[in-house]
C-alpha cells in the first residue's frame, strides 16, 4: 500500500527546506512543520497504520530521535510495544550495540538486551524520519535481529533517493519509503 501522488504532495508541501543547515551546501528536510500540521500528520499516521495493521507486529522500534515521534505514535495505534534504538550511552540497562561508519569516523547505536523478550517470536517494524546513506538504519536493523527479534521491514517517512541508502539497508530487511526526494 502506497500513497497517492496527491497525498505525497500534501506531505512534501508540509516539510520545510532549510538551506545550509547544518553546514553549507546541505538542504535539511525539517519535519517539525509536518508534525505541527495536524492534517498532514494525521494523513501520514493513518497511512502507516493502514499499511502495517496486517503485518502482525509485536513491536515498533524507532531510531533516535525523530524515529521516536513516529514510532511511538504508530505503536500505540497498532496496539504493540515501542522500543527505542538510541545513540551509545543513552540507555540505562544492559545493551547490545552496533557500530556504523560516518563520513569522518564511526558512531554506534544500541538497544536493551531484553527489548523484545516480553513476547515469543517478536516481529518488529523499524521506523525513522529519513534515510540518507543507510548506515544508522542498517545498524539498527542488525541490532533488532541480533537480540533475537525479526525486523520485518524498515520504514522511512522520507528517502533521499540520490544517496541510495535504501539499497544498503535492503541487504538485511525490506524497505518502504513513504516519499522519495531525487
């Protein structure tokens, strides 16, 4: 299930471009304007609910930090648990971590070792606001599988198609991007 071209246009029109943020030459896609637009946000969340209501999920996992906004709301709508995937050092209990490459160095995400242990055969949707190069999402999907759950799909509100991150993460899990930007 995908959105119509008209619905995609509504979402795109609700996302603000910030030029030269966080550094010159970058066009930052600001989703705060989508979140504050009750009609666009409702359209998006209804679409996500309709898409994933038949997946028999047990959890939605959101990537730090904007994935929390969509993931927690969607988990509540689907009546499943929500699990945060955080940057290193932010979770208070025993964690499992996964490193990933950055343009200049390495970063790391982690999840609680028992994040999905409250159900048998956990089926997890991974969600975030945007996929660029795919490094963080690849690490997050790998983490979900590493702690004994099955990451059934990775969902992104927006994909920067020209950076080809979807192909990287599709090596470990199917990918769905609501709207793509060339």
